[in-house]
């Protein structure tokens, strides 16, 4: 079952073409990710899907409704969490949530019940009477996710949901997102330029310069790249190399290491080690990362392109904390 | 559609009032600034100037003007809070909700008008201290007038706000819009005794009609008592030799208000 269907979508700003004809569909209940550098057209596409922008041409359907023609109906069906917070700092968490409930015309008792459920799930219930001003970045993001879910949307849009947060907070937010998805059977559409975050998606579309250049599961994208890399050190390197060649693999030697590519390295490795006749000192299995996929598809690393000033600070903050994660 | 429109007004106005109550500093400044004006200007100039009309001394003359100023200050600020909302992101929360754009703008205006009325009513507490009698009928007449002034002047704020992207513009707006609106409206002095150029400019200022109408509500009997006394300056604005009555002031104010609001909602709905 498809919940979002996009056909040949174009969006032009005055002179630039931000989205150059993309087509894709999102299945009900999946986490669908848009991965790409800043300025690739991710946010523009999300803005079209959530009625904030009108497409220049092409079609976009959500829940079988043409988005630009059914704005009000679409808005009731979607929840949004933007890159930058959209909370009212001067109100409490509870007031922010309740305001959302009124704005979406929810019955009072449902607002009360959902508010309690969601704030408890997000670990914010004890601090619901506090002004949002006193919240940390991670708490604000959790509150926004709770608010985005209040009106029981069919699709939750997350635009860079963990941008600028520390790794611990990011992990926590992902735990929450996964919990919600299983509980409410909701579809999640997200954009990110963090590779490790994209791993959480069921399917990823890689977008660059306004076009989708690949669309697959994270595993599928990596397999397309030619599989995993295995690297060994052996007592007798030339002999070991010969034996590997006899397995119809193409090993390369560098710094006394032999490395070669195989599909599905995890399954290949136990058999390989058991049956190998030469003495092996060490074995290393390296799975390709989405970074590798992105580089091979676009010819450049995703981060090289994030050079506007606020972004620089954010990515610096993240890179600093991310080392241990990768 | 219609239901969505009214819900938008209600929801947005509700938040404006909630925030007004929340922000102590706004509440206190709304309260203190007019008192300061009344005390400093009133007490200082009152002896120097004496009676403006028979039975109306300077501080009494100024009181309706200060009331109008309080209201206008509040409504301009609430209109400009849309810039604040835009900068801090909350506007997006409103724009993606199933709410009507016109309703959002009108909700801001209504919320601003209601909070301005609260400020105005607080100020009325001080009226007896300067010898102005407050009767329930007077209050009943003042409230709709305050609401009208507030909504019209917030229109000015919205038109400016629709073009502003950051709060830095706030200061400029205060200097170039708020002060001329206040000083060219006859809050502090009777316009009849000012140079021709100021009189002409003041006729294009919506607030002039608001201040005038408020004065007519407060002192409506002055001209009636002494219709033939040439020394008594009638309260009203001279347009082509005709002195406006209160109903004409209200009509002019409402017309300007409607034009401003239509312009503002049109500019706002154009925004993507």
C-alpha cells in the first residue's frame, strides 16, 4: 500500500531549479529517508509534500489526495517536525501541545488523553508545566515530535530530526521514533545528511542536485557497491594470495595486508577461515558505509558540501561527538 | 471553511491572550509607561497650560490621548509579534495547521485588540485621580471604540510585518512609524493650534480619528454647554471646513482599518 506517490515533480524558484523531476513512492508504515547534502532539494520536496509550497509541475499524492488541491485535508493527515524549532518559548510544554490540539480541531478529551500518553512516552510528563524556554535542545525536539503526533497523523515528516543534537540525545530520539512507529503504525518520511541516521530507514532515496540518483534499502545500496571488504594478514603472503585467487576472488596486497571484495562478507567469513590452509594472523571484515555509497554515486563526500556558516557550526558540533559512533 | 475561519481566529487570539498574561514584563510596562506620561507631562505642564476648554484642564485633555496611545502601542506590538513568530519558527506551526491564513491574521488582530482593551481598562482606574468621572456607561462606550482603534492600528503593524523578516527592523519601525503616529495624532496637544503642515499630515493618520473620537466620548458635552462661545475650540477634525462628528470619526477609522486589514491579509496569503 502506497501512502505517498510523487510523479515527475519539479519545483523552480525564480531562477534556480531546486527539484528537477523526481518520482518515488512511500509505502504505508515504512521509514523512508531522503539523504543528500544541503541544497539538494530535500527540504523543498518536504515543503511541497506538506503543503507549504506548490510544485511547478508534476503530481504529488498523499493518502490518494492530490496535495496542492486538498491542502486542508492533507494538513490533518500529516505531522511535521522541522529542522529549527517551531515551539512557543513563552508557553509551557503542555500549553504548546494543547494549542496544537485546538488548531487541529481535536475533541477536548482526546487532547487530554493524547497529551498525557505522548508526554509520558517522551519522558516529558514531569516537566510539562515548565516553560519551553528552560528546555534543552533534545527535550525541545522530543516535545515537537510529541506535538507532531498529537492529531494522529498518517505520515510524520521529520526534517533533519536530530540536527545539532549530541549523540546520546540522538540515540534516545531514535528509540522514541521507533517506539512510536511500532505502536501507532505510522509512516515516517525523513530527510537527513547524517549517514548513520539514514541507516534507520527502511528505504533511502539519495538525492543530489534536485534529482534522485539511487533508491533502495540501506543494505541494497551497499550491496550495489560490490559487497564487503575482507582484509587479512597471513604468515606467507604470496601463498595466501594464490589460495584466495583459487577461490575466484581478486585480492590486492598493501602494507602486508591482503584485501578483497565479497558479497555478504558476514556469511562468507566463517567458512573461509575454517577452510583456509595458510596460517592467518588476523582477519578484518569491513562493511561499506553509506558514506562509501554516496561517494561512489556522486564522486564526493557528503560533508564537503556543508559549508554555510550555521551548518558548519552544527556539523562541527556533531562531528566532535560522533567519532565513537562510527 | 467558515468553521475553520472562526476557529483560526479563536485559536490565535487565545494564544495572544495567554502570552500577554505570561509575559509579566509586557504587562508591567503596559501599565507603567502611560502612568509615566500622565505624571511627567500632565503634572509638569498642567500648571503652565491651564484649561484647554472650559472645565477641561491639560491633564484631563491628555487622558484620552494616553489611553489611545496605550492601545496603539499594544496593538502595534501584537501585530509585529508576527515577525517574532516568523523568526522563532512558531509561524510555521500556524501555517501548516489546518487554519485559514486570513483567520490567522484576524486572530492576531482580535487577540491584540482584546489585550489592548485590558491595558486600556487598567488605565481607567487612574481617571478619578485626575478628576475624570468614570461611569459604567462611559466604559461601555469606550470598549468598542478601543477595539476599533486597536484593530485598525494593528493593520498598520501587519502591513509592515508582512515585509519584515527579522526583529532588527523593530527598532526602525518604532522610530519611523510609532512616534509619528503618536505625535501627529493630537495626543499631547490640540491639533487646531499647530502649524498647517502638521494639521495636514495628521489628517492622514488613522490614530488622529481614534484620539478624537475618544475625546468626544469623554467630553461630549462641552460643545453642547457653550455652543456659541467662540473661545471654545470644538473637538473634531476639520476636513474641508467641516468639523467631524464622532460618527464620522468612527466611519473614517473603520474604513482605513478595513483597507489596511484587506491589504495585510492579501500580503500575508501571498507568502509561501
